[in-house]
C-alpha cells in the first residue's frame, strides 16, 4: 500500500509494481489544490468507515469520531456561559491536501488492522 504525490519517485515505483498485477490493486487519484475536500474524498472516507464498522465492529459513527479525534484532535470551544468544551473538528473544513493526509493516516490504520478497502 502506498499513498503520496504522483511526482514522488516512490509513488511512481508503486504504480509500476501495481501494473504487474492490475487486478490486485485499487488506485485512487485525488487532485490537490482545491479549497475544500472533494465529494470523492468524502465518499471514499464514508466507504472506509463502513469497512471499519463491518470488519471490526462498532458503528460508523464510532469510527468517524475515533479517527477524527485520533488524527485531527479536538477543538476547544468556549460556550456562551464561559465554559470550555472540547468538540470534534469538522472534516468538511479541511482542504484537499489536509483531507488527503487524514485519509492516508486512516488507510495506514486500516492496513494495520487488516481492513480491506
């Protein structure tokens, strides 16, 4: 499994390797430079969440919250009455590059837990 920029020599080598057994590989191309994450990125993340839930148990919401907190942390928000509350950040606010990095981290964890995508 490899994640990275197509200009990277490691990515090019991984693609050459994958061409020897094309039926054994899935390739996801995400164009960088857009303002916010793309619908395709979000769709892929949602399918990954379903795989986590199906193959490791717990709900899709559990895995969403777990992955967001693990890789993005928690935001501190001050309530109207002055209390500081920790909340999950929204992945909708991530740029394409940020969301790509987040997805890469999620995919590494999936591979470590033998989750097939």
